[in-house]
C-alpha cells in the first residue's frame, strides 16, 4: 500500500512538500507563530511529523521527525506535542495519508463557538473538503484529544475536516499533504462565507433533491 513512498527520493520530496505547506499557510495567515503541525504517513508503521517548538514557515528537513505508529521517535527532533491526535486518525482511518493541523483565525473562532455545521450546505465545500465534524472539548495534547477525535470519526467515517472544540482545526487527506493543506484553505473560506450569510440573514438551504445531486456527484469522485 505504501511501497511507492519508501525511496529516499520520495521521502525527501514529501518532506519538501511539508515545508511548502508551512510557508504557504503562514503567507496566508493560516499558520501563526510556532503553532500548528502536520504529518504524512509514508509506511504501514512510519509517519513523518513536524518537530515541536519551531515556526513552521522557517523549518528545514531536519525539523521533520520520523515516528512509528506507537509514537516512538525513530529519527530527528522531539515531535509535535499533538502527536496523539495524528496517531489516532491514522489508526482509525488507514486510508488517510496526510494531516494538517492549524489555528486559522476564522475557523478557530468557529471552534470556540457553539456552531455545529449540522445545517451547513455548500456544494463546492462538500466536494473540495468532504465531511465536516465538530469534536467535543478536550485539553490540548492530552489523551482526551484522541478520545474526542475517535468519537467524531465513529460518527462520520468520511470526515475530512475536524473542528476541535476550543482549539483549532484538522484537515485530512487520502492523497497527500498538499491536498490536506488545500482543504484547510477551503475550510477557512467556508468560515468567511458563513459569516457573510449570517450578516445577510441566513444561509440558503438546499432541498433534499438538490442535496442528493451533490452527494451523487461526490460519489463519483
């Protein structure tokens, strides 16, 4: 399943993509200071994860650590303190290849609110992101984070964006880390659109027939 990622050249390219994610999100104001982290699964028992305590827009390959599925450090610096949530996602959703976690201003505001996304209907976002779920509150970096993420995945196995209550967001991809990055950018745009619809009196609600059409299109992806 992961053989194509095992060559040194491929691993280095993946690391370079991870570095690009940090620069891209920082330039867009979606990754602030030393916050955020991201990972890529490169083997059945191997994960690349950004190191703890560094500004992600300024790191190099040496700031990307290699860990196993138990969280053991195999190479590099101390990995991100949010390691538990990355491991939980890879264990619960084996098809996921990359995860980007950040605290983008607008969606972090949603994470700190009581908005549920249950009535959210925006065709482009459904197609570009996939399922969106809001987790219960958990203390960051603790085992609670993995527990609430597991609960949300059980509720919606097709989830691709997790709004961590009171914390930030996670975007998941079964393609690569750049795709996870694009999902996060799209998610922040969704937050902006929701705020505008609220200012204009509320969002348009798709009919069951319209929603079925979007879901049929999604099934073909």
